C-alpha cells in the first residue's frame, strides 16, 4: 500500500507540474503573438512616418532609428519559448493522466 501511495504522489506532482508549465507557457506565447502581430507593425508604421517627415526636411537618414528586425526576433523567440513550454506541460499532463488511468484500471 505504501508503494501505491508514493506512486500516487508522483502522479499528482507530475499533474501539478504539467499544469504549471502549461500555464507558464501561455504567457510568453500570448505576449509574443501580440507583440509580433500588433507591436511590430505599429513600430514599422511609425518609422515610415518618421522617414517621410525626415525626407520632407531634406534628411536622408536619422541616426538611432532603424528597423533591423531585432524586436521581431525577440517576439519570435517568445513565441517559440511559449510553444515549447506548452508542449512540455501537455506531455507531463498526458503522462499523469495515463498513470491515473492505469491506476483506476488496476483497482478491483
């Protein structure tokens, strides 16, 4: 009986860890998607407006303002980190649920 109790605790820990990691993965995924599809286009639109205004004043290039894609790369990395965490959390949840299912099937 003691072995079964220890095994149940490990299953519960796996289930809780899976839920935690799944929840933690949603945050960078949501913020990365929002940043990539909302923030980056707004920044590019603002930069185009600044460049047009600079051309009106006869300036060709404004130092310090560039769209080299570092922000888009950051949001892409956040999306990848979020997806990875969600996959790991889902795997832990499926392991915990399959253990619980086996535990229920073994009971008389």
